[in-house]
C-alpha cells in the first residue's frame, strides 16, 4: 500500500509508486492524501484530501485486503498524519516512511505541525524511515555539516521510535567525507554504508519516491532490510541509466 499524494506529471507520488510496484510484481493499493498540480519544473499548487476521506480509504482497504507492507509519502498536514497513524497502529505491518517535506522547487508539502506529528505519531510505528540530507536536518533539528553530525542526526531520528533509519546520499558533499551514491543505514547500534554506482543525471524527479517504493516492494516479497535496500538502489541505477529528457525541468527517472 502506498499512502501519498498524486503527481499530475506521473513522475513521483502515487503514480511513481504504482509503476515501481508493478515492476516488482507486487499488487499496489493506494490511499491518496493530496492532489498536486506539478510538472518537471516543480509543484505549483496542492489540494489536501480531507482527513475523513483518507480515513475512509484506509478502512476500505484494510477491510478487504491482506497487506504486508506500507509506504507513506506526502502526507500534507498534521491531521493527515494523525489519521494515517490511527489506522496503521496495532496492525502487523512493515511501514516505510519517506518523510517528504519539500518539493524539488522548495514548495512546502508538510508544515512544521505536520513534521512534529510525523515524529510523534507515525515514526514510532515505522520499520524504516528514508530521509534525504535536507529532510534529516528538518527531522533532527540541526544542520549536518560533517560525518559525525550525520551520525548524530540518524541517532536522533531513530530516537523517535523507528526500527531503521536510512539517510540517502544524493545530496551528500565532500564536506561530509561521504561519496554521493552512498546511503547510511542505522539500526540503533551499527552504521552500515550501502554503496552503489552514482549516476550523474538531471532526470531525477521522483527518485526518492521510487527508492522507498522499491524497498517497500522488496520487504513485501520477504527480503531482509539490507538486501531490500541494495536491490532497490540497483533498480534506481538501472532506471537512471535509461531515463530520457522530457519536459522543461527535472525529468522523471525512467521505469
């Protein structure tokens, strides 16, 4: 199941998640939390689905399907976060949280109240949280300017109650002493470096959604966390290699 926003350009969000699930041969269910007007140049406008409708979608799906893994993307508001958490709590699920806060053109997708609700209500239920560097800073509450601070941020995010934290390396710089394409996994005791080829491409719209969806699909298929991430990263590399330029801005990765 993916709980996320709809992307009118089909490069990210619900549309990207369903493409990924299909490529992994798992059946994808959807709960739409917001409708966005966006294209390759960025997000122009969003409309939040009322919490009562998010609640109804979740109840409908849980009443009929056996669900093994869930990912969340754009949740749009603290009210949406709370209703999602209420419906997921107490169920035997592997939950992957992609803590989407800003679009690539810095359009706000979750406000401060929403971030606090995410930390308080949803992260304690999570199997894995997958922030990029900017999201890790917002969740931890401080700037990350070194490898040591990156580790501190991972520990802070872990303290909210999740089982694993994966800080994605697409925005890493030489200042951190970590190569791009390297992600850092923290399990509460150990840091694991997960490497893959780094593809220098501008066709990266939806890359975070796609990675978290691929990890979720792998978890649903029974892979253990590290193998689920490694395979998902290989999927991203293949997608980037075959991506083509469409639109006037940041093109989506090819799936």
